[in-house]
């Protein structure tokens, strides 16, 4: 109980296991084991989605053609965060970036290991840095770093 | 597409802290509980006695305040019982809740609503619907009881469970 | 009368299972959506709006409609709304679909209910629905309170007789489920003894008195009178919908006789012109989370007098081939993907009206009831038929 | 068949309504509405609530308010999400001709939970959640991409906050009533570049209620009904990398559709007042563009022109907006309530003279993913 008797301090604490499905699993396996970033191509609009998902939400078509995209790409946007939460994988300050990987038609959102906003610029090139001990998580790409 | 073998799952533990307001009547309830008094709130219009106490009589749609709070008996009548005998994760702690445990719905004397709470009995043959029950205070328990606390603190653990009264106690 | 008549014109369900470890949440929902579209011979672009729902804390996804609405249902740049009311989520979605069309705002809507219970846990999630101070510490999900209610009901009407009649409900529903390819627990050879000798889970409820936890999705396409005719010759029309809610605290009433079902059914019978539900309804799909609940709910819905729920079974009225079969699909005792469950009731009622029930079809079904149950013991009802007009 | 707002009630928005449970908070505002209209709970046909389970820390969040909104034995339903969407469902129930009156209630208490963790749960558990994203970081991404694409300055963004906070001073319900300068915003601590603490909204507690009625009943209950003239709902892509982060394309589509329904050809001329859910300073500039108040990329110039201030051609957020009172799920319904107050001439010191047509915008999710645009008119 809190010192303040007007409130009840409690938590909602639940362990979840989210089934990844074949698309997510393949993507995570490839980045972890082979350091390859894979996308899927829509049979209708031909867009390559990275990270992959089963259905192209614009065409509502099932996507089945896998395409490897580059480990490098162009930074389209970023922010540097200085607030802190319990679920952040890096200690602030660090950056989040929106990145268009070479060969992809959608962007990937990920961490950028850079804490100075002045050192980041839309249009600059970045490269994926892989985690040494893959755990089949999106964080097997540990972060992107400016080239 | 070749499906990957396995049925891979990604784990995520949600752990969200909350500070829920309990309302003025509940604050008063816990203050009085410390003095060993169990309070309900009585609708000023229809007279319905609510337990737990709260700020609204839903039937009349009128407000109840701390001035409408009235002491109830710690004794009451057993309306229904069960013995929970299955495993599950308790979202309050994120861990498995110990089981089996007795779980009862009873009506404290003077209340028009009911109370669902733990019961220290886990043999379902020992319960009898309509029998008398009593709210147990933590400081009255033997010192080695897991719910024992030397004094009342004015929180939900002051009454750790409901106890079935034996015939000779009634 | 509503401004527009409302019909169900297409239905898609996944096969419900305890675990769907082959697909993730959007992939699972996509199966049901695709099936519904194929059923109505429509494309996603033909649908005006999406209503989708599940329980947030069951899978731990906040605003799940924003993910599933786009990546499972393809509602990119279109209207998406989430409706979530616990066990009644499916019926609240179904009723919201009705108002979306009846109001004239949309011509065709897609209604989707889903749950993937193995990813979190139903009991764990349900505990968070209750008051953190007064209810959560001792509550054991839905089953604890349902066992209390069963206990009150059974002791009122004779414990042995009641639990035996309850076991008969399980036998009826689980063997009905064997006729339903989508049902989760299909047990064609189940016996009363088998149910009554299963493990005691929460006295007086045994393992087989309880519904399973299922994973799956249900998608239903609604259309107004102009559009429905273009899609199918045989839509299931809404004659009416009805809802009754109750107190915030689960313990404010003993509720073993589900007062909200009585309130909601009286309202809808009046509106639809039903005098004798057994005669006027041909089939009912009700939300019975545990065995005894079907006895109590059918009483509260006015199918028989209070305390006489077992007579519907004893006299064969609620069985397949009876005067008014209850839960030909196998009901909730066979399949319970919570956010989808009540929508499955509406969908199964529609399937009966459309005459597409296959082995579970009730011959000549013309008026059907669907029921949702949830929240702090709320009831939601729909009555469907071959036409939108009142029965009399 | 028409649907009217016949009365609205709001609580004062505060950082912490520590003495009220959800039940008591909603009761306060619903009872206030009853008294104002001279009705009892029996006069209410049906109830729609808007709330969110994560925000409230309660699954089936509407269960917690049944006693407070007066829905015991009645038909209540609940839209999970912003109150503007709840308004739409309530309006549908009236338009269906099955209810003469429908009560809409929306509530939130941001003080009770950790908003960053609650918002982190919006992100999918495979690709985004593990990155630790939340509403602040995604707002930072969007603000930076929008501002750098169109050359919007931090001063221009700050002007939105200054305007809204100044307006809030006229609104007795507003949470933060403190005038600030552009300099105060620029000097406040950086949270997610380029957004600083004052670019982001506060966290507030409160509730809002309104009664909707059909034409016949509306005439009995009020001389100043507020009619729904246009509505549209449009959802953007989910994954942040699939979104257009520099333009609110879903809001733009929703606005076009709602304008068409309401017969609005020139929003600046035809709309007298707009209440929008702006989740960060530059967001309001993006909203101007999407609503067609100015051209693409001209949000900065438009705030410079002063036309969205009180007395301008199209005052935006006379109430002070979300940047002054951020009641999570209630924000959209508060916008609707504020437009209704404006169109009935009851907005007191924040009144726009002769306001005839108003726009309310409510949103769900991260950075305007779910968009609800509503156009209202008086008689």
C-alpha cells in the first residue's frame, strides 16, 4: 500500500507468449543466424515489405516471394530521446530512426546508436549492426549506425 | 513458401504500475477497519446498504457520501462457496497463485449486497449454504498463521479471509 | 422499426483450437476475414467499415484494432472501430454492426471478433476486469464466481439432480459440436458419467462442466436491405437486438438466475412479437460458459420456468431434433475464443436461418436467437429470421 | 432523421482526481448533465461509453462505470478508444430510430498509470515493442520528419503551445492555466528531439458527458440543438515504417469525406471554429494542413499568420486543446463538447462570436493513426 491512503498501488503483471508465425520467424532467424535482412514482395503492387508480414495491407494480397534487401540504407528520419522508461533497450540518450533499406519499398523503424541530434541527418547512410548472440528478436539487429 | 518448423513464440512480460483511486468512502472504510469496524454505505433515498461502500446508488442514481456510511456486522450468512482448484497466473503478482483455496460469497448482517472473499476452508463437504460466517481480523490469528499480523493497518489484508462459524459459536 | 433493415450476408470462421501456434494474431484473423469475403463473394474494397474486438489484456495488445484492422483486415485508409465488453465483446460487436447499418451511416460492414487465449491466459486476463482493491486479490477469473453461482443454483434445486442435468448439457453440446467442423472440443461419444467423474475444478464444477480456452476468429458481413439482395438470395435478417447491463461490482447480486437475461429477453420478445419462445423460436445459440449456466440461462430467457431448465433436456426440446434445439454448434462449452465467442453465437444463428448448417442444421429454421454473456453478468441478444419483420 | 447534441457536461480537468473512482468521476459529470437538462436517469434511452483498458488498468473498463453512468438494467455499449468514436456510435443509435436519447460518456485518469508503458503496449510484440517505442518517441520521429521536410522551425511549433495555453486561460475546465512564451517552450528540457517538455501535453484526469437526441426529443429538451452535419473515420497504416510520417494522409481523407457530407467547399470560410486533438505542438500544424486550412507544408506560415488564434479566420482549440488538458480517451469527446458549447453560444470567455459551424477531431493510437472528423452546425 502507498503512504497515500487515497490510492491503491498495484500492478498488472502478465507474462505473454506471442506466436510469431512463419513470416516473423523467418525474418528473425535470417537476421540472427545469417545476418541477412529479408523482405516479402506483394504479387500485385510489387512493393517489398521489410520487415515482412503475410498480407499487403494496401492490396489485401497474401505475399509469398521472399527478397533479400541490403544491410545498409538511407536514414529518412530520426529523434533522439532523453526520457527514460523501463522498456528501453538502450540507456538514453539514443536515437530512433526510420530507415529505407536498399532494395526495400517500406521503411524499418529501429534504434540508432547516436545521442547527438546534430550528428544525424535525413538522407545519411546507415548500416545494421548485428548482436553477437542472436536470440531471435528484433534486437538481433542491435542498432543501426551511421556509416 | 517453405514453412519453418517449430512454433516459435516471443515472450513479453507486461508490468504496468497503477495507482488506482479508491474513493473517499473506501478511504473512510479502511480508517474504520483499523478500529475493527466494517462499514457499508446506505443510500439516502432507498436505504439499500452497499458493501463495499461507494459513492453512487445505481438504483436511485443518487450520491452517497461518507456521512451515509453505517457500521455492519462482522458476521453474516454464507450464500455460496467453491474451492478453487486450478492453476493460473495472478496478474497482481505475475506469478502462479497458490491453490486450492476456499472462495465464498456471503452477506454480512445489515448489508443488501454481497461479499466475495477467501475462506480458510478447502474441504467442500464442510460448507453449508445458509450457515453463519465471520470476517476474520489478521491480529486475531495464531502467530504462526501466514496471514497473521500483530496489528490492523487499515488495508485489505486486515481481513484476510472469511471463516465458517461452528454450530456452537452461533 | 429501424431506419434500415439489417442482414447478415457472409460468415467466416477459423477452426477453433486450443493453440494456433502456426499463425500470429493478424495471420489468424486474416483467415476468418478472407473466408467471410469469399462466402459473400465480396472484396475488401466493397466493405465500408470494420468493427473489430478482443480483450486488450488477454494478449497484452493495446489498441489492437489499429494493428489487426490494417495488417489482418486490410482496412487501410478506411474506418476501423474497436468494441470490447468482455465476454459480450462478440455480441456488442454484432449489435454495433446492426446500428452501423440501421442508422444508414454505412451500407456494408465487416464485424470481426477474435482471441488468441494461449498467448496470455483467460483467467489472468479476466481477473484484471474486476476491482483492484475489492475483487482482484481473491478472484480466480470467471470460473470462481461461476462456480459460486452454480453452487447457489444447484443447492436451490437439488445439488445432485442439478449437476447431473448440467452434465447432460455438456453431453448434448459436445456431441452437437461433432457436427460442427469449426468447433474446438468435438466429443461425439461423451457420456454423463464421463463428465461427472472428471476432475473437480471448482466445486461443484468439474473439468468437463467448463468451457475450453480457444484460439480463433469469426468474421461476419452485414448489409442493408438494398445491398443484401445483391449479395445473396438468402440473408439472415435482424428482427431485433437487445442489451441489459448490471451493477459495477460482480457481487452486488447473487445472480444465479441471471436477471439481465430476463430483462433483455422481455424487451426483445416485446419488440419482435414473441409470446412463447419455445414455439416462436426455432433454434437458439446461447452463451453458456459452464454446464449449469445453460440450465439457468434458458430459464432466465423464459424458455421454461425457473428451476425447470433440466426439463428442456429431459423432454428433448433443446436437443437436435427437438422443438427448439439449443446450441446446435456445440455452444461455448465446446468453443470459447472469448472476443469471438458471442459473435459466433450470432453467426451460428445466422447460419441456421440461411440453411447452411450442414450436419448441424435445424430443419426449417426461420427464427433464431443469438445470445452474448459477459462483463459483470450482462446479457445481449439478437433475434434473426428469414425476414426483418416481427414474428407477429 | 437528424441527431442533435442537446446538452454537454465536463468535469474540471486536473492532474490528479485522487478522491474519485471511475464510477464517481463519471457519476459527477452525468449527474451534472441530468440537472442541467432537468431530466432523470429514466429519460436516458441508452448509454455509450468510450474508454481504454490499458489506460484504466482494467479489462472491460466500462464495467467500472456502470453504476456511475446509470446503465444498470439498461443497454450500454462501449467503444474501446477515443470518445469521438463513442459519439459516433451513440449518434448511430439515435439515427437508427431505436432510441430517442443516447448518453455518451468518456473518461480517463492519466494519473493512475504509466503512460509511456501503456503506449508502448500499442506497438506490435514482434518488430516495434522491444525497441521501447512510446508516444513521446514516436511523436519526436514524426515532428522531426515533418519539420525538416517542410522547414518548420521550433519557434513556429512553440507558437501552437503558446496559443493553446493562452486560450486555456479562458476555459474554466482546462487543466493547465498558465500563460507561457515561445521562449519558455524552447528552453524547456528536451525529451525527444526536436520536442521539448512544453511541446508535449500534460497528463490529466477527467470525464465528459453529453446527451444526444432525435429531432422531436431535442426540441423538448433544448432551444439550441447542435446537429451532426458531417462525419468520416479513416485509419492510417500501423507499423511506423509503413506510415507517411510527414503528412497525415488518413486525416486528410477523413476531412474531405466529412466536408463533402456537410457541404463544405472552403473550410476556412465555412468553418467558424475547430477543436482538434493535437498530441504535440507541431502536430497541430500537420492537422491544419490535413484539414485543408492551409496548403501542404504551410502549417508554419499559417500559425505565423495568427489566423488560428482567437479572433482569427479559423480559431483552433479555443478550449486550450490537448496541450492544456490531455484526458487520454476523453480528448475526442471533449473536442465535440467544446464545439457544442461554441455553437450554442455557451462558451463564455472562449466564445467565438456567431459560431455557426464547428469541426471536432478525435484520434486513436500513435500519431493520428485512427482519425474521426465531425462537423457540427447549429440551427
